[in-house]
């Protein structure tokens, strides 16, 4: 599957080309990008405004760390609200970690959704604010790849050996600080600098003379294991042998049944349509878990009926999946499911298979277009009906 293109991602790794990043850097080694082409406005003032505006969810979104120790955040500690407590602890040297910025800030959410489609997996964005002369965490590793985007202030980073090769979540553990080993490299991040750290790579960071505000952009692409999980789902849906109960022989999985299942799954994987079916399953799981972006849904409801053949529209989502089911085609995407009717699942709707050429045109189009631009095999009334429905459903928006 070819990697999707994204201007936001290409600026993030500038001056490196995407081809070099995938071939030489991704999952292999850390990389420092000194480029200042990233345009994501997230400074100290914006960070504080979000802390204040989302006071009621700070106990779920925010954590405080100082010199490697977590500080419990209790409601109205010493008679103060969470916002004031965060400011107090920061003044005392604590790092404020604001998790899930992409779920509450629309600019960051749009940026994250653009990165989503490159990795074909969910992107999360957390903000870290550290006062001068401090650090929040001891050396550690993450179980997902991260891009550190410095948005304000400065921070110094040190990188050590890989603790474990490409760990998954349940392989996380605390590092024995006495067996840390020599640092392998270090770098100093200033505004708009970027540091890529692959999962499993031990790292630490600290400030000196000034504060630091950075965004940790975490990416979770599908793993090889996810492919085989989906393959097993396909096998289970299409072969009754996988739906039978386990047969035991002397307390272990019976060899005959095990041998038969392994042969069946190998045969299924060889079928030409299986790979596409598996990828489709993975894509649907991915897009179904993304929160839709705001800013056009309500407008689309009110303006859809005003659409004429010359009205310009464009895709409102970055990621989507299309499947065919007999005489229907089904579209999955991060949507609000506003049209109602027979569809009760947000981000999903179904059209007759006859609409496939129109949908292919829409899905492949990266620029704005009009109902008139849809394939001429459809009468004008049909083209308008398709576009209006996609606008109401939140897949398209008026340009």
C-alpha cells in the first residue's frame, strides 16, 4: 500500500524527503530536523488558555511531574481549583503534561488528522510545559513513535540505546537508571525544530535558562500483527473450521485440528482478494475510531438544499474506507452521521453500487469540484442528490 501524501507531514520532516524517512529513519533511528517550516501556532498563551477553558476535565487530561516523580492532582487542593493548582506546581518546578490536545483544540486536531492518513493510524498530540532548570521525567522509552515539535521556548534532549526493539504497550516498564549506559546523541530544540524518536529508544529532556513548550505527536501505524489479526477475522467469517470449539488431546490443542487450521489460513491468504479484504478491515477499524472535526456539520445541514450544479465542494475528511457489499457500497469515515434515516452508525453510510463511479471520482479528487464534474453517466438530478447527501453526512463541505 502506497503511503499517502501530506504537506503537513512533509514540512514536519523537512528537509528530508518522505522516501528517505521511510527507508532509512522510520522505526530504525532518531532524527533531528532543524527546519522551521512547520506552521502550528501553539505558544505559552494558548497553552494557558486551554488550561483555563477546560478546567472541568483537567483531572482527566493533565498530569504533573517533577524530577521524575508524579504529583497527584486533587480537586481544589488547599482550597484552589485545578487551574490554579497547575500554575502553583509549575511555579515550584513541575512539568505540566496536557494530554489529548488534538481532542480539544481544532487547529491541532486538523494537524493530527493530516498526519493520521500518512501512517494510516491514530495520531495523538500531548503538550508538555517545563519551567527553566527542570525536567519532568527520568530517562524512559515510549511504546509508540513520536515527533517532538518545539512550539515555544527551548529544550535539551539526550538519547540512549534502544531498550527493546519496537515494544508494544504491554512491554512497557521502568528503566533501571543505574544501568542506563552512555548517551548516544544529544540535541537542542528551539522553536519549530523537530525530533523523531522511534518506539523503544530511551530518551530524556531538560531545560536550562528558559522554559520549554513542546508537542509530542504520537503515531501508531498498524503493525504486522494487526494484519494477521484481520486475516484471522476473515478466515473465521469464511471458514467454519475456525468457528469450531478447540479440540484437546492429552490436555493440549489437538495436532490434527491445529494442522488443518494452519493449512486453511495459508490457503485463504493466497486468494487474490484476501489482501484487499484485510486492508479494508484495518482501514475501517482505523477511521471508525477518529473523532470528526468541527466547523462545517451544522452549516452543511442548512446549506445542502441550496447546492446547485455549479456549487464548489471538497472533502471534509482526511481518512476514509470504502467497501463493496453486493449491490451496495459502504463508506466509512470520521463523520457525525447527521443524515439519520436507516443509518445509525456515525461516520458510515451506504449507497447503491450504481453510484461507484461517482464515489471513485470523489474519493480520488484532492481539490474542490462541482456536481457538474461528476461522471456524465449520471443525470444532473442524481449528481446533485449524491453531493447533497455527502455534505449533510459531513463527508464533503461547501468550498
